[in-house]
C-alpha cells in the first residue's frame, strides 16, 4: 500500500485507518523493541491513539493496557507519555510485558475525551465500540489474540468492554484485572466492575491483587476475589492471584507507587500474567 514516510514524523497508511510513528529503541540486553504511535479512526470525528511495542519475535498475544485514573496518557509523537499516568503500574511496566513475549498497546482516551474518562464513560457502549475498532486493527496488524488488561479504574474499562463485546466480533480473547475496582467508596470511586455485566463475559479472566492494597476501592483480600470470581459465572477459565511484598510505598494508598500499583514487584506480577495468558 502507498506510504509517505518522513523520519520522526506522523505517517498516514492508506486503508489502515491510522497514523503511526515508528522508532527503534534499545530493549533489555541490547534487544531491539519496535515502538509505534498508532492512531485509529474509531468513528466519524474521533480517533484513539495507542503506543504499540513489539519485540523481534511474533508475540503470543497482544495486551491492550487500560491505565487507571482518568485514562489520559497524553501520548506524544515520540511515544512519550505526557501525563502522570506514566507512573501507572501497567504503563510503567509496558516493556516487562514485551520481555515476556507479548505485544503491547498502551491505550489513550478517544480524541473527544481528552478531559478524561469517568466510570460512566468507561462503562458506555460507545467506549466498547471504540475499543472494538482498536482490537480489529491490532488483530490485523499483529495477528495474535488480543487481551484487555486494566488496572484500578482501568478494570472498569476492561470488564465492560469484554462484557459488551462478548457476543460480537471482534472481541477480546481474554481479560486481566489488576487491583480491581470492586468497592464503592463515596468521594473516591463511584463506579466498580460490578456495574458491568460480568456474567456476560465468556473469555478467560485473571484477577491480580496485592494483599496489602490499602485503597478502599480495590481490596486485595481472598474474600473480595471470591466474590469477583462468583460474578464471572460464564468465564471459560478464571483465577484470582494474590501477591505480597514490594518496596516501601512512595505514594498514597490508591496511587501507583504503593501496593495498589504492585510497587517493587512489577516484574513478578507481569511474569505471572504472561504465563497465565499463555496457558493452553
């Protein structure tokens, strides 16, 4: 297909529904990781961007990463994350996923939502339709199963998208929920994953929690996990993993550099997630 290329600038790919920026960055042990900022036309007048990172080998799956907070990454043409969500557990761990043989799509908000997403937007049919377009592009570009992976309030997006797309194509091949927003807390979290139709999800679901998560929205207890597993009544496979340990917190209990964000054990958590995704 015809392509206009200019180094370190946006390119338009005819028929691909997206603009991208291509760069090569040094990965672990000198390996080369390919990084692209991809823009997907999700609906008339609106686009979504994601930061795509791949290694040199065909990935076993692609993970769409939904950050917490308001979801705004502020992706820049260089691939830099332009907001505080650069510290988010999933976003700061993005290269760990690639080291585990997965491709990454760190998803920014739709272009008409740059003021941020709340729980109602994350739960909306429009959000699910937008993400479905991104899933279609990723399956075409990478040719691997696509999993939706959310953390904190990003779990609302992952759960709702999986539930709304469960009977359609394209749809996620699996779901990972980390530090799941599962408990209503006035003034802190007004929506939880239970506002999504969890019983509609038929794909595999992994939930990962930290035992010492001090955020009232996302308790990491076995009881909270058991309640979530029961609600996922149609999931083809499901498991709740509880992690412990990490570094001394450097942020508040609901922020990234605390047990809520698996601070200090990021590699262990990502490794466990990747192993679960690769299960036959």
